C-alpha cells in the first residue's frame, strides 16, 4: 500500500503557511482500460493534486523513500544516549471506514429525499 509523507520546506517571507511537498512512496501504478473514443495516453492519477492540497509539488516513487526530517532525535540527559523515533500511521481498515461512511451518507440522503 502506498505511503504518504510530508517534506516541510523552509518558510519564505511571503508564505502564509509553511510550504511542503507531498511524497508518495511504495506506489504501484495502475493500468486503465481506455473506452471507445479515448486516446491511448497514460492516465496521471496525480495531476492537479499539488494545487488542490496547497503543496509545492507531489513526488511519487515505486521504491520506499525515507525522509530523515520525519524522524525525531532525542538525547537522554542522564546518559547521553541518542534515541530516534519515527512515527508512521497505521491506515489498516481506513478504506473500509471511508466506504462505510459513504454508504451511510448515501442512505441518509436517500431517506431524506423520500
């Protein structure tokens, strides 16, 4: 399953919020069946995503990309040992939760129309 990471960029003087790049790794390209009258041009699933989410860019990789900036380094004050912590979300079951919420919203809309 593809992973999403945020790479924060240095702020400029005119930035309203910190700039960032969305990094998608472990991405598996999909194949699309073209319909009648459609050109055989490849479909880019990430077209326009950067503009929609306010990112400076979207970088997509099939390989695993680790961004060192997403790790937290802690130093123990008592013995000086360094500990690195990396937090990654567990999105297991997220797709099912979203689909359940969509189905409920559709059922509620149908009930409201009746």
